[in-house]
C-alpha cells in the first residue's frame, strides 16, 4: 500500500515536499546543535588562561587591599509575592561580608499579598541591628521587574548595584569574589556569577533543570565571556556598574528578558561583561511543571523579543562575523522549539517512507543529521557536569530524561516564540517558590496553565502510536526518538493538566491562598 501511494504523482509530490521541509528544519537545527561543540571548544581554549588570570589578579588585589577603597554598593532585591522565600533572601544578603557603611540594601517590593508584612518585619529587625536597608513600595507593577530596578536605580546610593532574585541565597563571600573584578577593567559593565542549585535533587524535573542550567553557565557563558562574544547578564547573582546601565539607556520593560536586553545594549555601547566561573550562587529551581513552563515561556518570549529589538543593530555593527553569528544563535536559540515540533510531527512519515523512496546514502544522511542534532546538546550537558562535579558519571543516566523534558516543553516555548514574532504582549509572570520553611507554614502559589497542554497530550499520543508502529516494523532507530517524543509530551501535558485542576480547586475556595 505504501509503495502504491508514493508511486502515484500526488504521492510523489507530497512526499518530496515533506522531505524538503524536514531536511531544511533538520539542517537549521543541526547548526544550533553543532554550536554546542563550538562552545565546548571555546571554553577549553581559554579555560586555563582565564583561571590563571583571575587567580593572579585576586592574589595581587588582596596584597594591596584596603577596605577604605571599596566602592559604595547597593544590593537590589526585586520581590513580587514571595512570602515563602523573602525572609531567607533578605537575611542572606544582610549577612554578606561587606562594610555596612558601604552597603545599602533595597527591597523593591511590588507585592500584592501578605508578603509585604514579612518584609517589613525583617527589614525593621535588621535596621535595629545597624544594617542599611530600605523597604521600597511603588504601589504599582508598571514595567514589572525592569520598572522596579529602574526605580531603585534612581534613588540608589551605590556606584555599583548587585541584584538577587527571591529564590537565591548568596554566600557570605560573594562580594569579595566579584567586586574586585571591576578594578581589573574600567569597561566592565557587569560581573556575573554562576548559578547553583538548592533543590536539584527534589525531583527528576529539578535534576533535569539543574543539568541544563549547568551547561549554560559552566560552558556557554564562560565560552562567550572568555572569547569576547556577546554575553548576557542572567537577571540575578551579579553586579552592575551604574554608569554602564545609564549609558545604555537604563532598564527597559519592552521585553520579558530585561536582563538580556540591557546586557546587549551595554555591549553595543562599548562595555564588556565579566563571567566568574568559580563563584556560585545557589538558587531554588521550579518544583512543578507549570512553574517550569512559565519560566521557560518568559525566557523564550523575552529572548525572541530582544532578538527582534536588537539584532538589526548587532548585524550593522563593526563586530566580527563570528561575534555576530554567535549573537544571532544566542538570541534566537528558542527557535529550536518550533523546529522540534515540526520534526516531531514529520519524523515518522518522512523517515519511514524515505526508506522506500530515497537511496540508502540519502536516507543515512537524513538520519545522521537528525541523530547528531539530537545528541549534541547531551554532549554539552555531560561535559558541563564533568567540569563542575567530581561525581558526574551518574548524571549520564539522566540524559534520556533530559531529552524528554527538552522535547516536551516545545509546544509551550513555540507559543512564546510565535507570540513574540506577532508582537503579542503579555505580563511578567513570577515563578512560584516553595522555600525551606515547614510544610504547614508555606503559602501555596499557583499559576494557571494555558490549555495548550491538550496539544502536548495529542503530540504525546501521536509519538506513542508512532513508537508502536516502529517496534512492529523493526525500525528501532526511529522508534527510540518516537519514544522520547511520547514520554516528553505526555509528561509535560498530563502534569500540566493535573496541576491546572489543582489551580481551579484552590481558586474556587474563598479561603485559598492561591494566586
């Protein structure tokens, strides 16, 4: 029957159109995937020299260190409805080792729930202990996080501004390991630290997120910063030079990734970014699928918005071709998710039919491109684990699961990308945190899930059906990837459906604390 279909004229046309589309999408995805190997190469090329340079600089700095020469520093804590973690955050920042007379703390509170009383109590207590801390409430969420940071900037005392999101717990020596680097180069706009994880062993989902973030911070950010490529500030766990922010036009809220936007604008204005690989600030990862999807949606849409806003300026700049190319891949990275959706939908018919219609070498080429595009990210993830952890080999067991999660999030992120391309605006949605307080005292924050989880479930069912067909026809190579699609989409979709039901139940209760 299959051979009869593809031997007809309409069958031939449809098949070759499908192969053409599949091949184009595979080649584009291959470019993004191959860049993973380039990142590893660029990381290795500069790693030893960068570590030696940083070590020598800090040793020399400590020899001539004088506390009187330390700059006035303002730490900004943008907060919106973070009752579970805000006290932990404020106390951790207040405990950082830095002269109190030179350290101002701004709690930029846009909360609309009972988070504000917790902040007031904590701030008043620290004030009585001599901490220079202020509780700032705008009474509006205009501009969201960017608006809060810009407001704080205008009234800040410091020439440098550290930023920590509510889910972070910086160590006491954070400023000792970061502030000095502003003395190493007068054009450093920001110093970014690596993110660590407080709850990476909480579930398989948090473990998958931790592995993915490790690759971004340990390898990609290092490779970009150390090779004079565009690097973005990650919104938290870093310090900005106030002069650079003002020079670039300040914080702007026309994208959902105000941090990436400002980072690129400062570098276009001639400033540089510093990434400190050996400084790690631990944070709490989203613990449920809906929160994870919300965070990914914000990053995907914001990155695409920033690409639309700034790519033209970047391509017209005097930067090298490599620098422009890497900036393009960086800003458009989330375009891989619509490509994944197309490949997921077409993989079964194209790879199945191509064994009948294409010569062996062409079929192998098509399958090879698909295979390399799939394993390249996993190679990057494993390399990052080896770089950071001594006991990294057991993380290999999580690679198939990480692939499933990466595929399963594709519907959510594709929606974000298309909304950005169409100019559809959306608010900044916070990511709920659990905190480490006793279970009974935690406030339950919920995010309403978009009904796109039905599409995720449909894709999952399709993948499962394709997997069964592959097994019956002994096409195990195709079958493995169909299984990845099935597990990924069904996990994300069904989890979202169940969490959405919890949201509805909680939201229907008048005494509910849900938001």
